[in-house]
C-alpha cells in the first residue's frame, strides 16, 4: 500500500536504470518546503528492521532522502536521513517527539571521508534497526556488495516499551532543498520486518566482570 503526501506523480513507478526492474522514482527539480513521503505498507512494528536501496542519476543537486521508522504521526517518528548536497554529504538518525526534533547521531563528509565516495549510478542501502529496549543502529552500505560505509548505534528511551515511539509504521521520503537539475532518484528493495532478537550481554540479577586478560559472566544454573 503506497500513500503519497503530494500529487500522484510525486512517487512514480518506472524501470530501473540498468536492470530493468520496476523501481519507485522521483524526478522533481523544484525546491520544496517539506519532504514528500510514501507509506510502506500498513503494518505497525515495535522491534523493526526497515531498509531501502537508493540511486541517483546525477551528483550535483541538493536532495535529502531517507525513511521514517516507528512513524506515529507528523510530530512523532524516528528519522534516518542521507543529505546529498554538492560537496556536503551527511548521514544520520534523529527523532521527533511531540513536535521537537533531536539529532541522535550523524556523520558529515568533512570529518568522515568515506562519505566522499558516494557517487551517482551506484545503489546504496539505508537501513534502520530499532528494538523495544530503546537501542538501535542506522547503517549506510553499498547495496551490491554489502560493504558498510557508516554504522551509527543509538539509544533513545522513546523507542522503549511505553515510550512515545514504542510502535509505528514505516515510510520513505524525498526532498529537493534547492531548485536545479536534480535528475532522477530511484528507490528499490523496500523491506520491513521484525529483526532477529537483540543480543543480550548480561541478564537481570546476574553480573559480568571485564579484566585485562579475560571476561567473566555469571551464568544461570
């Protein structure tokens, strides 16, 4: 089920640039005051893994692409973003609760060289995993090889059970921030599921001890 926040042509369906596979596209070139969104299904998740692949046809333009995870409404959601402006690329994760935006973690091209390698014509995978504990991780990778470009672990209590973002839906978004020859943005392999259970390091009522030469963890009898 796809629902666009703008006109019907905002997110279209077209063959991919090389494979011919059907993709979701946007080719808007006019600066926009707000992002255009598409809802990825009607299911609501608590523990969630949400990812999508994205490719740009040209490098030079101001565009931001990403996803809303645990989306409750326009004032409450977790937000992964890939901002791709000429010479200024950033990747990060933020939250919006009760209308207030807080940046949780991000990297910028100026201080994180791996982002300088992003180029048009390559598929990149943006992925968020969020657990009911409040822990999560946002990753950017090369879709074809799986090579990780950035991995950003984060925590926010709003994601935990009983929090404002304890559950919600998933969306992708696309926004042009300056008028120009934006080319086409291709979106593919949109995926939402319950992830593998979060690894547990130490259970309640047990202890763990870290030493310079070993680690001791109390085990249940």
